[in-house]
């Protein structure tokens, strides 16, 4: 078939494109912004890309159009597809019908940690020689691609609760029908499509309805939002982290921990993980990946060996560079809980050394101001805070800065922000830049400014 993908340069849709190409289809696509690294990855696969959504891209007419969830009514390409009655579907629906139906699907869901945990799980299965298929919503570093068809039977997928398409407002993950399901955590997010936490829990309930009786649901124990969702109905085996599975920190920063599992004869120690990641959230993610891999038949000892060699995906506390003993990190954190756990993990690593937190509240939920009351507390671990307030943000960060005390500064200009951070930084500092977007290339600009200050 000739498959044309609208919104192809997003990580998920780009992954769909790579998998469709591997299945032998001719794949083309378009996006509003065709740029590296995804454009490069797709072009290397022989996928022809079009910039923009002009209707001319449909000549010759494709056999099927896959429409990304960023597309909406009024988009010229969408309107053309509807007016000419071209066959169309969503990415999750296509994946369900053509790839996942015959697979043992291991799905990783939750508000935080999906990309990292999916990367861990795919890597463990790969290390064990199972050659899984996978689709990861980020850039893993143990693989050279973010998605692949793989060999049957296993397929690991990042199970996002965001909606499927303009014509299908169910969460993406209801299409995946997992046999192994991880629910990492559950908080209110995506305020642009969900009115409250209950609406998100309802979608998770729909997901749980699809896990077979001989499947496995992995979740944290004693988390009210998760417990309430499971109470709505769960027809599968359950294992809980905190009761069945347990971890014991061997290093305060989470770089080493012991894993145990409750059995008939008591709690059995299964092994120790020693890796480069830090933070309790990383430990939690790692434990879930170990438990899911065990369900797929991977011996725990082999899974632990794999985790010891795991490299975090890009933009997950990724060290972008060090200048004069000043470390600059890039992190995807864009929710108060993620910000808090990221900074706490770094604090346990660096001890008394200073942490400078740089935040762009860029997600739809952040831009709506939903989390503004929780932001100051999430930044408490940082010694200094730099907040970027974009033009037309809809709400002011001044109150957040005020609540942070005299350690916070606000700027609406990237160049000014770089200057403020550079002037404040001293040797030994760790600077954490947190955003789920490109943040105006601030990472490289800051490293260049630090070099000019300290190396000349």
C-alpha cells in the first residue's frame, strides 16, 4: 500500500512511519515543521516528506491516510481527505489492526516516566535476545531508532493517555490491548482535553478492561488515584510495587538499589542494580521494567544485567556539557511532581553543591496555569530558580517567583535569561533546564556564554 501520514515528524507518528516502511509499504508524509532529527531519520528510510499541508501532496492519491492527533478540522490536508473521501485512520488504530493484533503487547502507562520505562523494558528484552518490536515516544540511547517492527511475539509500547485523533477522542492506549500493563503513577495532566482527574481515571479503566485474565497489571501500592481506578474493575493478575515488589536504596541518590519479591516463604532478594541513573523516580521506573520483563519470561538476573547497562533517553537528565565544573542538564520535566523528583534526585547526587533550576512552563496544561499553585513547592530543592515567561502566556509567573522567595527571577527573553544564569553560576553548580520543548536553543546558548565567561 501507499500510506501517507499527516503530522509525520512527531515521535509517535514518525515511529508509525518507520514500522509501516519495515512492513513493505510505500510511506510518504507531511508536517508543519519538517526538521531534524526526525526528518533525517525518515529520509534515511526512504520516506518522502512534504513541508506543510497543501492538497497537492495527495497526487497521486495514497491508498490510506494516517492522521496524527495534532491535526484538526480546518487543516487544508484534513479537509481534502474528508471532501474527497480518501480512506483514513489514526496512528493507534492502524497500529492495533496491522501490528499489535498478533503480538504480546507490553504497555507502559502513567503520568510520568513512560518514555524512560518503555526504553528500559525494550532494552531488557533486547538484551535477553528477544528482539522485541517497540515504539518509544522519545529518543532512546540503547537503540539507534525510536521504533521498529522487531520479531514476534513481543512488542513494547509507550501507552499515552492523550486523545487519538480529531475523530476519535478516546485515549491512544485503549487501542493497544496489552497483555502486560504498567501503570507507573496517575495524576492530573493534559488539562486541554481532560476536565479533571476522574476523566483520566475513566480512560485508564477502559484500558484495564482490555487486559486479559491471564495478563498482568503492575502498579504502585497505596497510591489513591491508582487504587481508585483499580477499584472500578480489574480482571487480571495484579502485582503491586511496595507490597509484592520492593526496593531498598543502597545509595542515597538511587544509583544503586536492591530488588526483592514477596513469595510464599517471605520476601526474597533477587539482586542489585548499579547504574548511572539517579532519583527515586528512576528506581521506581526500573523496578516496573524488571517486573514486566519477568512476566515476558526474562530471568531477573538477566534483566538486572541489562539495567546496569541502560542509558537514559535523551532529555532525561541528559548532560549537555560541563564548563568550569558547571554541569548543564536538559530534562523533560514539565509537571510539578516530575520537577520535584528530578531536583531531589540531583540533590542526593550533588549534596551541598548548588542547583540552579531553569523552567519553561510550555506544556498545554502549564500554559493554562493549572499547576501554578504547586510550582513553588516543586522548585524548593533548587538554590536559585530562573523562570521563562513566553509572550502571550495567559498568566504571569510573578506570583510563582514571589512564592519561591528571593531566589527566583523571571524573564521573557531567552538572551536575557542566559545572561542572568551565566552571571549567577559559579564553579561546582549544576544547572537543570526543564521544558518539554526546544526552549529556544537555550542549552547551547548557555554553554557558549559560560565558555566565554570562564575560558577567556
